[in-house]
């Protein structure tokens, strides 16, 4: 395998690892035993609280 191919495989593996905690894939990761529920909970608990950064909107308000 050429060194460029090895580098791109490492890059792909890194990108796949980033998806491990993607909300759309977590159930599958747990089901396939690639991640435990405890590991996922630890990850979620470590996320910063960004509640103060949201813009609140009134959905009942008419758009003009």
C-alpha cells in the first residue's frame, strides 16, 4: 500500500471515530458493542451547556 493510501485510511478511520457519538448512530454503536451506554452517558455529560447561546423564538408569532 502506498503511503498516501495509508494516510487516507487513517483519515477515514478518524472521521468514522468522530461519528461514533453522532445521534443517528449511537444506538447502532451500542447494539454492535462498539460503545457502552455508560461511555455514551459520560460523553453526553461532558458536553458544555450551551443553553445561554440560543435565540428564543415565538412560533405563534405571525411572519410579516
